[in-house]
C-alpha cells in the first residue's frame, strides 16, 4: 500500500514540473493563437479554431494554476506556516467562489474540447467557421454549469473551529481560530446531495465529454482511413480538403486523446470508490494518483501543438526570436565590434591634388562624389616598396 508521504512528495514533484513546463507552454499558446486570430483567410473570415485553442489554453492555465497553488498551500500548512489548508478556507467568499470556479472551469474545458472535436469533424463535410457560434456556445455553457453548480450555496458552509492551546511562557490559555469550508451536517449523509454531486461534477462535467470525445475520435480515424484507401485506389480524383483531414488526424486527435487517456482512469477509480467499500485503501491511493496525473493533461497541449503543427512551430519560433531579440542583437553587436578591431582600415584619397570639400551628390549639378578607396595596411606597404624599387632601377639605367 502506498503511504500518504509518498503521495504528497509525488504530487509536489508533478506540480513543480507542471509549473516549469506547463504554465509557460499554455501562455505561449495563448499568445501565438491570439496573433493568429488577426490573420484572415482568403474569404475574410477569422480562424475560429484558433479561438477554441485560446479558450482551452486559458482554462488549462486556470485549472493548472489553481492546483499548483493548492499544492503549495498544502505544503505550507504541513510545515505549519499557514493555518488554512486550501484557498476555499480563507474566507466565506473564497469558500463558495473557488468551489464554483474549479467546477465551472473543469466543465468548460471538457465541453469546449468536446465541441471542438465535433466541429472539427463537421468541418470535413461543411464549412463551419464562425466566431458567432463560438460565442453562443461559450455563453451557453457558462450559464448551464453555473446553474447546475448553484446548489453549492445551500450545501456548503464556512465555520471557524476553536483550538485551545497553552503557551509555555506564562501558561496562559490561548484560542486559535482555524476556518474550514465543508458540507453542512444535514447534507453530509444525504443520498440526494451525494447523487447530485456525482451526476453534476462527475457524469455531466467529465464522464460524458470523455466518452463523446472517444467515440468521435474513433469515428474520425475510421473515416479518414476509408478516404485515404479510396484515394489510393483512384489516383486521378483527389479531394480538395485533404489539408483538413491531415490537420484533424494530427493535432486534434493528439490533444483530445491525451485528455481522454488522462481522465478516464481518474473517472474509473472514483467510480470504484463510490460502489466499493475499499477496506485496505488501495482504490483511494490509485484515485489520488490518477487525480494527480489528470492535471498533466492541462500542461501537455502546447507540446502536442508543437509536434503536430508546422505553422504553430514557425509562429512559436518567431515569437521567441522577437522576445529574445535584444539579447541576440547585443551579442551580434559585440561580435561586429571585435571584427572591426581586428581588421584595421586606412582611407586613401587617390586624387593627385588636394581638392575642396565635395558636396553631397545631387541631381541638380549632376556631379558624382569624390571616389574613395579602402586598402589594408599590408597592401599599402607592398605598393610603396614596389614604387621605391622601380625608382631605383630607373636611376641606375639613366
């Protein structure tokens, strides 16, 4: 059986890795996709798929940042630096706000990815590329899941707990107040509340989207294989939307299947915790491990875009070059200065007589500026020695 200490250490290690690799990747994805939104297509329509990627990346960042902060607070509470264990225990407002925030973000991320999968599949047959549809969909999902999770205002409560401690200085009794956000006592053992929590937080928000994504992805793979086999048999007739197939097969399948592979084990073990007694606690530990791994799915989408999309790679490299351009320019400038110091140049005027200063070249007078030649020091010394030698030979011949 896995110990609690191992789970805490494992959670902190994964949180550190997600903070180092996940958060910067999501932020870079948001910046690159927002830039791509301003690039219009030939039909003067914005690319709505980039808008879906922006929204999914923002939700991934929120969920990942919330989990990292929760892990940090858990560690600080363990070493007795703070009194509260979670963000929900800070104040009565945070008790309800962060509960709703976490639930709504998780549901929106799941359903946006599901809708993105459906729309990408529909786009193979018919162009469905409007910003208006995305705004309507996002607004509808926010309203639906806000109303679905509104029962938390009745179920949750925020109570301070009193702990009596004796100090060692004057042996006086002091009272420490620690707050906790928990379910009300009358709803703690209520079957209806438990069933509502399972249906909304588990089935509606996570389980149904995961199953739909898996079904649609299998359908897409079978459909694309059939189209490729048809095109291999009939080489003359080629479909014009072959780019859509390739994009659907690569980027979309990778990010959606990554989500499914990380979330389905989490749902399975949480379902086993509900239906089984688990006297040894094995199912509980595996549920905790899968809960840690499901947050990894919110930090790997950037690398999925990077390895499956050539345009995304080019845009990311362009942004990184633009971001580090001052450092690159400073390095090149230092190298140029070193080159100038090594190669010494002397400017020689080839005119036989000193001339007045030549004005700038102008089209009015039609005169060209004075010609100036640049020679290296070793070439000048060689020419002077050659002229001296010729002069001596002429004196000898005369």
